[in-house]
C-alpha cells in the first residue's frame, strides 16, 4: 500500500445553520490518499483494494476515536477515485473489508455503515454520510460531512475517507423512524 498523505479534520459545532445554539457536537474525519494499483486498467480481482480498506479502516478509525475524545455515536465512509480508475475501485476499498476494523475501533456497530463513492478530478469533494452506529432508524443521526483534499485524487489515486460523530445533527427534530416490518 502506497500512502501519499493522510489528512484529518475536526469540526466542533455549537449552533445550527440558523444560529440556534445546541449541545456541542464533534465530527471528525480522516482522508488517506493512496495509489490505485488498478488505475488505467481493467482488473477482475480487486482483492488488493479490499486489503487497503481493512488496513486503513482500523488505523484511521482508532486515530479518529482518539480525536473525538469520547465514544462515537455515528459513523460513515466514502471514497473518491481518480480519473484513471473506476467507481468499482472505490467500492472495493469501502465495502468488503473496511467495516470490521472500524466496528472494532468504535466498540460496536450494529447498523450498516453509510457510504458514498465516486470518480472525481483533482480537488473533488465528496459528501460522507453519517448514521447511528447501532440504531439504523435514528433519523436524527443521519448527517453529512463534506470532505476534500485540495491536491487529490490524482488520476492514479484513491482518497479513502472515514468519519465519526459523537452526536446528532444540530437541533434535530425528526426523531426515530418506524422499524422495517
């Protein structure tokens, strides 16, 4: 695995978009810029990218838990694939193997980890979705963090992103939805 850089971000929210104060919410995210070994080629076996997700999932998430300063309540993941890659390369780093080490680092995670992936140009942003790690139907925890790395992804790179939050959106008023029948 060839990592060019890792970027961490931390948001501390004390008011909603309308200026109404709220309980403090902290959201943290990590973005690892890695070389895409399959850039510019078709490859049926994407398992080397599964390994990238597994390795980075645990290490990045542990760093995020430390940054959060308390137990995470919500989590999510995303990937931006450089223009010489395919969206499937983003799916390969996110889905088969990243979740297990993330769940181990956050101490649980019964809910499906929300995700997003796309192909993007240098400096592209991505909306990393967040959801409650144990209560999938907690609408108040459905949130989004917009992330980007100004000089990534280069055509032969993938930006792998993991995000955590210690709370809901600011001033949530939606509640919990019905369980599926």
